């Protein structure tokens, strides 16, 4: 069910089983994953991103089913949720054209590509193949807060030219402010006819404010996760986002009570899902640093970590 906010049609996409997997090595029990997808759709979310295909960008030993995304897992999901509501994310270096065909046969119809800014061509070629196969395609422009404007518009325009239906701004470092989010949405809208999406992280507690700013600027695909479960401090909290939409002007578009019941079950059965704000991730968001930069910080001494992060990002002096 698509909802409106300020006259903008919004497509809501659940990323819990995928982004939340960074907290539990993608090891969701199958019965919970099936329940989650079914209930998320029943509560009114448009799509459920059920995992990666063949792993995340960085290899993770013993990665679970929502990180590997095998065909039998996809088929099990497609038995309880219509395929047009199921999505997966891919890193081009991890997949082949055969993977694309297998995912489509197994029951996925929405595919998200993470394009590396420095070398997007291999991913763009696979994107074109996915479009030809009949997928609805989205492209994540990751760490958008770190990209120069020219690089961002070039990537967005290329993604649209190769057939992406949606271009996502991924605030991977959780550092964007609402005014910056609105500016980037406006910038990308000027160079592509693709829809614009926002994938927010919550390092600064601004995921909800950024989603509102993105929609007001013309974005209409919004990612969220139940209990905010995601990498680091997590993503836009689905329960908060749907409550905002219902209070704003979309009352009746979602079954918020059903979604809250799902959140309660997840918090009870999946210990890693419980909301948290690790202090080092707050530091990363403040200084627009990535999770890879976290390894350089003495996270057991948060004051020292803050000072080092400030020194790492201080402007060079002549």
C-alpha cells in the first residue's frame, strides 16, 4: 500500500532482515524471517528486502541465510509473500548474470545494486541485465555524505541511463543533517527521471528528520527497519516512521498495531535487535567517518576516540 505525505506518494521498504543482519551475522531463524516478511507486508509496507546475495561487501565468516541469500531461502519467502514484494541487495563483485536469473526464478522481483563510486561500470552492466530480466531495480549511492557534488550527479545520471527505477541516497555514515538531505535530493532530482530514495542511518538520531526532509524535497522511496535494527546504531525506525505518516495525513494506510506486535516479538526473540546507540558510532556520525574508520579509534576510551576523530578530520593547514 503506497502512502502520501504532502502530496508525495511514498513507497516504504523494510530492510530489517538485511541491514539488521550486521548485528547478528545475518543469522535470523527461518521461522522468524518468514513471520517477519509476512507481517511487514500485512502491516502495509510495500517491499521487504530479505537479504544479500552471496554476502556483503566485506566477507564475513559463517554468514547466515539473510547474508548468503540462497535460492531455497528465496523460494521459502516467496511462498508466504508475493514475489513482487520481495527484494534483495547485491554487490556486483559478488554476483554473476546467472545469479540474477536464479534470483528471479526463485521469486525476487526487486533488486538493489550497491555501486562503488570509483568503478561503477561492472555494476551498471549487471543493472542493465537485471532490467532486461524484468526486475524493478534500485541503486544505492553509498556514503553519499562523502561524495563531491559532481561525482554524485554523475553516478545518479549513469544509474538512470542504465535503467535504474530508483536512485537511493545512502547516508552510510549517519552524518547528514536534514538541510543537507534536502539539498542532495534536489540535486539528484535535477539529473535523473528515476525516483529518489533515502536509506538513513541513525548515528546522530536524525534518521526520522532526514526522512521527512527527503520527502519534502521530492524523494518517495524510504527505507526503514523494525526497532531500527541495522548496522551500528541502526536505521530509520519503522514504528516511528509509520506513526509519523499516520499522524501526518495517512491514517489507515498502515496497521501500526500489527507492526508494533512484530516489533515486540522481534525484540523478545532476537536479542541483537534491541535499540542501542554505541558511543563510538555517535562519534563516527559527528565526524562523517565510516565503519572502517572505527578500527582506528580507541573505542574503549571514548574521550580519546573523540579527540582522535576530530584530529583525523581537521582541515589541513598551510
